[in-house]
């Protein structure tokens, strides 16, 4: 391994495509890179706590297979030899899937989940499983039976949730990419908080087979990466039809990077400006308006529109999400309530709703789909901030904004929940940082199946904004 690879900063900012080229030229070895990142990830644990469990034997075995491919110059995919991790809702054979809850400590998976199967077939290297909010419930990832996840950019602050370990590990550079889950913002919120790229794809784009379900109508899997191009590469591999998953999207495989680099001129974007700026941190509002100016310069027409009151739809999404969680974890509620944090228990009990309430919430989805279709008429995509406030301090439960006091938890999902309710794709791309080194992001929202378009737009913004600089390793490797 060349000397510069011993410098952690080198790997910290390496993209999937760069690693692939260095493997092909034999300047880097998948085995040495994997071993190095495993050591770095373990060293980071006391400081950011992004992992729940490492799988070093599997990782090194997969890295050796990848190395043999490159040494023999056999055909390799873009993900061959690339180290990654998965959120601990996703099954890995012979490994516990705990959902960050001690009631599931002995829940050993008999086989890999569908998404791990696909990534393994592509030659990717599984390093381990990442920390999550308990039962994937909570946008701050402070409540976990394994302890809170800390933000590698500022460890006194949250990394976001519920896929907090995924976002933190990618931002810290101890994993090249991660697979998270998202039921109301759980990929996009930690992506925004940690300063990485994350997508909640179209519902069913990645098979949910072998992943713990919160609510089948809201469940999504998606990648968290350092760049937009990396994200498109992972989704192109991870996505695909799977008859084992009832809601799997039955569409041909796609190269989701195919539109990257294509000009945006002639597009139109829907911007619900009042919705985006009200009760939003002034600096995030400023960065959001700057992104709109970039789009305008790129030849995108800005269409401002007011959103109607969404409170009934938000309540419907919450009923569906909570009821699904309550049903899927009913044995824990009944037999192991002491394993649950009081806040988790309270939210699970709130999911005990009547059949009429649940049916009405599902029925209301059709009305919301029609409303969204009408709002988007004549527009190619929609833009909002991803989160309205910067990552809060650990232990903080309220924030004062524009003279009003707000509860933290509802704030973080303000712009994200409705994409799950509708099943539409949404991509979070970093757009700035504050003086505390904490990032913010914009959310690019498309119609059903429009991931390639979102990557086209996201990559164009990334070209103008730049990739956020990596965090200081002194924050978590000391």
C-alpha cells in the first residue's frame, strides 16, 4: 500500500469511483483498505459510536475475493472491493438483527437480506452493522440500547436518525457507503445532519425482504454516500425486482447515473417558499435561497406555490407508521416492556389505533397523491430544505426559533415525512455549514420512479456547491 494511504485523510475523501480506479491500477489493495477502515472504525467507536457490530472475518474474506479479481484482471463491478455497512434492521446471515433494542439481542438471522445479497454479488465488502434509534423510532439517534450516535463533525451534537450510525460512519470516512432505512426521513435526516448524500428511493425500488419492517406502506431502503455519483452507483446495484417482497417495484434494472452531467436548462422546479422558510433557521433559509439562485443560473424556472394545510395528511402518516411499528413489535411491548426506552414505549402504545382510523389514513393517501400531482403540474421536481434546523446538542429537546419554542423531534421530519406517505423519491444533498461545523442540506423531490432525474439535479448542485470537506479526524480518532 502506498504511503499516502496510511494518511487517514486520503481514504476519508475517497469516492467509490476513485477507489475502483486505484484497485484497477493496483495502487491500492481491497484487503489493506478494508483492514485499515476496520481499525479506524473500531478506533472511532468511543467517540461517535456509529457501529453496533463488526463482521471482520466476513469483510476480510470478501476483500480477499475482490483482490483476487483485480489481480487476475477479471471483470469487476464498480462496487467490487468497496467497504460498506448496513443499518441494524437489515439481516446479515449468522448475525443478530437487534433494532438497537436488547429484546432482540438473540434475534440471529439465518440468511442475508435481499439488499445484502445483491451487494455481495457485486463484490462489495460488508464491514458490519450500524447503530440506529431504538426500533428505528426517532430522528436524533440518542435512544438506543447501544448508546447514542454522535456527529463526527461535532461530537457534542446529534448525527440524526434513525439511520444515525449510517450517516456518521460515512461522514467520518470509516465506511465508504451505508444502507439505511427510511419510514419518515430516517435516511435523509442523518444525511443532512452528517453532511453526506442520502436517498429515499421510490417505494419498492430496493427489496425489503430480510429487513425489519416498521410499516410496509412507509418502509424504504436507500444508500448514504459521500457524493451524488456514489449514491447513484450504489442504487443502480442495490435496486431491482424481488418476488419475495410483496411491494417490490417490478421494473427493469436501471443505470441511475445516466443523466449526470446533462444540463438542467429548461426544467421547472416547484418551490413552496412559505413552507420552506417559516420556522426555519435563518442560515438554512439563506443557504436554501442560494441554491434556488444556482438553479436559476442553470436555466431552471422557479415556480412558487403555496401548500394547503397538511396536518390531516401528517396525522394519517403517523397513524400508519405508529400502527405498523406497534404491530411488528407487539411481542416486545407485551413481554419485554422493560427493554424499551420510555419514549419508545409511549410511541408504540400510540400505534394502538382502531381499524377505522387506520383505514381512513390509508384511504386519505389517494387524496394526497392527487393533490401532489396537481401541485407538480408543469414542474419536473420540487425543492425544500431537508431539515429546518441544524443538528441539536445531545440531550436537547426544545429549540427556540424566531421567538417561538419548538419540540425537537417533530421539527426534523417536517420536510421529509410526506415523501414516505406518497412513496416518491427524495434526495438529500449537503448545501452548507454553520460556524459550529454542522451541516444543512436541500431535498430534491421527484415523481414516482424519477431517481435518475434527482441524481442529475443533485450532481449539478454538487458541482456548484462542492462536496462538504470531511470532518476533522481529531474529533473521533484520538
